[in-house]
C-alpha cells in the first residue's frame, strides 16, 4: 500500500513530530525488513503513536479505505470483499453456521491480524449477533496494541492464572464485539492448544458468543498455528501476493490438513491482476464488477 517513497516521508514526519528518535526509526526500518510489515502498522503496534495520530501524518490517499481502523459506515463494502463468492459466505449464515474460525498465514507479515480484525468488526457492524475477537498468537500478540488494550489479563490468564473470564474480556467501539487479549505468554503454546482446558474453553466461549474469530500464529513458524485449528470449526489462510511463495502456501495448507483443520478459503492480500494467475486464482464477480484489486477470496 505504501511505496518506499511514502515510507520515507512517513519516517521524516515521525521524526519531525517528535514521536520517535532517529535510532528508533532505524530499528523500525530494520524490523520492517525482517517481518515485511508496513512502517505505519509497526509504529502503531509498538505503541509509538495511536491510529488517529497516524492518520494525521499520512496523506489522504494512503488512508483511504482504512487499513488500521474500520469505519462502520464502510462495513458493507468491506464485508462483501471478504465474503463474496466464498464458501465462508454460506457457512457463516447457514442452518449449521460456523461458530469458531481461525485466521492464519504461512509466514509473519502477511496481514492475518488485519484480516481477522476486519472480519470480526465488519460482521459485528452489519449482522446482529454476539462476536468475539481472540488474540491466539501466543508468540507475537499484537491485537492489544492495535486496540489500545492492556496485554493482561488475557485468555491464558483465565486458563492458567485463575482470572475470571469477565475480567479478561474487553469491550470495543462496536457494541456487540468483544476482544480477548492473549494474556501471559506460556513457554509452550502448542501444549495449551492441544489441552482439554482449551477444548472446554472454546465450548464455554460458544455459549457466550455466536461467532469467535481467532487470530493465530503463522503456520510455518509455530506449530501452535496448526494445533489451534484442529479444535475449531474452520480456518482461513491469508496470503500476501508477490511475497509468499506458492510452495510455502502449499506446505502450510498441508500442515493444516494434517491437523484436520477445515480450511474453507484463502484471502489473497494486496493482489493485482497480473499476480492472480501465478497463484491460480481468478477474479471474483465482485472484483470484476467494482474494479477492486486489493482483496481476492477463493475456495481452495
């Protein structure tokens, strides 16, 4: 979304505003090289500035569409981008709907957390029901930073440290959407996801909420990413076009299949027309009709 020229301008503005130092900027740019995330996303996630402060620094063209925050008035359009022409559209609202869904990726930096957040926010904004967004990335949790919540207590503190669930669940600006931060990070995340406590925890959440969206660890970097999906109804893989190799996507999908995760679709993130054939995707009817080139979803 931001070209290198735009990133340099954003860095200069951050320095001029006094929000970060020159050393901090160098550190952020090095982090950006490692994980492939946007500079704007990193400064918000690391707590240097808020989303509103970021919008004030970015040019209007860069903020159009809301990468870091969702305006509920645009929720219908964004929901269509995620649900049109996918199996997910039908399974979410069928007679036997999906109640728990995992959003994952092959590698870090592909946009899975943004997609998980958009999905939960847009559905809660346009569809009646009780929705919960869970930070299930127990290696690099970031939802609490993006939503300006304390990191603890979170759901691991409920399972392990004796906190009540009500102490851990946080409100959002959307009335029918709640959030669970990851909480205290365990030494072995995969063991938690494979435990009986986790199974009972998911069932307890289903008694309270109609749909629970889990933002999980990338599959190829942590085994916990595949371990989580085995206990949920479905999963969606996020793939960043032009960055993620097809072999990596295949390997990640194979690992999810081995864990008996029900992968119902893929979000091809930041795709343009000439990249679709490389991944084997075709443009959706919605994309053809509206000329969208940012998000493509397809059954796999």
